[in-house]
C-alpha cells in the first residue's frame, strides 16, 4: 500500500491536511479492498442507469465504463495500486478512474453517496457469501446423509450400533446412521437460515444516496436488477443505516459454528483411546513432536475453538450497531472485518469436515460393545412390563431395583438368574429378559416416527436423499 498524499475527494472545505495517525485510523482500504469487485459492479450499474435516464451523455458513460473495466482488470490481476491516503475502496477506485480518464470521472458520483455505495457493496458481498456457505453446508449435509446410508449396512450387512448418550452417560443404543442424520438435520436448518437471510437481504440500497434520497431522476429498479437484487430497498434511511443483513449472516454463522463445535467435540471424544469408536484419517490429524504414539484431532479441536471467533464477530457487530443513531455513522465501517473473518473461518471449516468425515473409520465392534454397557437396555425391560399392563412408573421402579442388584454384584442385567428375575416380577424370567435386553431388539423397538429403529432410519435416509436432490 502506498502512502502518497493527494487532495481528498472530499477536500473542498478543508484547509489543513489530515493528521497522519487519523489517516491510518480512518482508512478502511486495508480490508475493504475485498469489496473491489462489488464496488466496480455497483459503479457500472450506476453509470449505465445514469446514461439510460439521460443524466449522463453516451460518450461520458462510455468513457467511465471503459475506465472501470480497466480498473477491474487490474484489480483481478493484482496490479491495482491501493493507496491509504485514498481512505477506502470507493475513493481508491474513483480517484484512479480520475487519474486515468480525467475530470469526466467526477460525474460517476452523481446522485450517489459512499453511504449507499458501501451498503450496496456489502450487501452484494454478504448475499454471495451467504449463498456460498449455504452450498458448502449442503455439501457437508450430503456427506452425513451418505454416511448414514453407508452405515445402515456397513457392519457385515447390519447397521452399526452406537451408544446414545444423555449427560454423557450411556442412555440407549442408537444407529450410527441415526446419529449422522441428526447432524444432517441441523445442517439442513443451517443451510435454510443462510438462504432465508440471503432472500431477505436481496434488496438494493443504491440510490438512497447519503440518507434522504436524491433529486436526480434515478431508476433504482434498473440498478437493482442489473446487480441481481430482487428490488430496491423501500426506505432511504434504513438503506444506509441498517446492517441487520450482516447480523443475520453472523447469527446463522454462529449457530452453524455451534453445531460444528459440538460435532468436533464428539469426534474428539470418540476418537480417544478410551472410547475407540472412530479413527480420524491421517490426512486430517497431526502428530506430536515428543510422543511418537500421538495422533491428535487438531482440525476438530480448532473447529471447536473457532466457534469463538464467529460468536465474537456477531457480538462485536451487535455492539457496533447498538446505540448508533439513524442513519449512517462511521461506526458502521467496523462491520466488515468481523464478517470477512467469520465467512473465511466457516468456509474453510466446512470444507475440512466435508473432506475429513468420509475418510474416518468407525469401529463397529467397539461401538456395539459400548452400546451394550451401562444397562443401556433397561428401559426396554421396563417397556416390556408396561406393555403387559404394569404402570410404567411401577415398571421403572422394578427394573431400577434389578439394575441396582446387578451393579452391586458386578453383573449385567442379562446375567441375573431366573429366580432373581421372577422375584422382581412374576412376568419376568431370564429368557424374557434376555430377549428384551439385546441392543438389536432395543433399537428395532424404537420404531416411532423419527426413532432409531432401522426401518425408521432407512425411511429417513431415503427422505433426506430426496430432499438433497431437490434444487436448493
Ligand atoms: N469506508 C466507509 C465505510 O466502510 C464508507 C462510507 C463512508 N461514508 C461516509 N459518509 N464517510 O463505512
């Protein structure tokens, strides 16, 4: 970035030069140059409209368009000279246009303010980012659905069974496919949150000018449609003063980050020696420089932690916006860095998980053994009694006493003797108990809609695949 200083585009009323530190503090070009593409597109739409409504002459439009295309080419080639003294992306581009095509460049800013300009650029960027993340979330969703499908039969033709937890205590056996679909559901909502947000921000602020609109006979509908927006925004104050579109993006991003963080935590736990459910691929784990045996789940750990950056971006921008009077305030310049950072963070994290998960190996014997531990099928025995007419609360009490007996004597429920079973309730016997207590019987029994029975999960996998085939 060069630090030459020429007269400011807004310098008319100023006699003294800007203090150097103020220039540094005020400048947004180190980060808002990321909006360069959107800025040039916005200017091209604006100048074409100025020509169409007769505010500019055809030769003026041609000169400005030519200059803008040249600038765009330089930006794309990385040869555009960004200057700190030119403050922001908008004035860098406009000043360079003037350097190149002369005073006619000054006509570009007719009926426009940087306030509607930045709102337009940032909305364009955020809408594209939201749709990009929606697509990346969808790709990860597809991975979970494919994994769910695979693990219906990956255990020698049988479904892989996993312990289901509440309070991180073994609760009831579930299918690994069911677990996969739980994440697919969360991600499906994440995707729709980004798409909803993109639809709501799909309005063009261009033409709102500084805050009050403009006396020029603009066609805001033309610029809106040229930029791919559904329509112009309705209120000029709101257009330049609101950033809830960015907040929505960050809110959707924060919820997604929370989901990815929970997933990370499960992958970290399940891949420990103690759990042994899962081996993460070498490509997405790292070693230790001192302990040769180590294989660390760094990607998952970083993803768990990076949720903090995304939440921070949301909290930061909420704090920026709160308490600012209508309409535009320079405070709003602080909207960009957190959003860029959250976008980049989510984008790379989604790609990493999309690559990593299909390459992880699940250990069906270990998950099955773990699923059977911890009296995970005790509810099934209680349900058996309840189906035979014993009030569920009473059945719960009876089985609870049997669990107490088994755990005091270091046994599983299926190790209790016929006499012990019969003593607990006349409808019970060792045979009856053993039939009810297998993990396979337990999962098969949970055939309520949305439950973990293979019949249900198979239907849910089919349905999830169908929803993925439908265009977004
Ligand atoms: N760099 C500014 C921003 O990001 C552009 C708008 C400046 N507008 C103004 N009236 N100073 O918000």
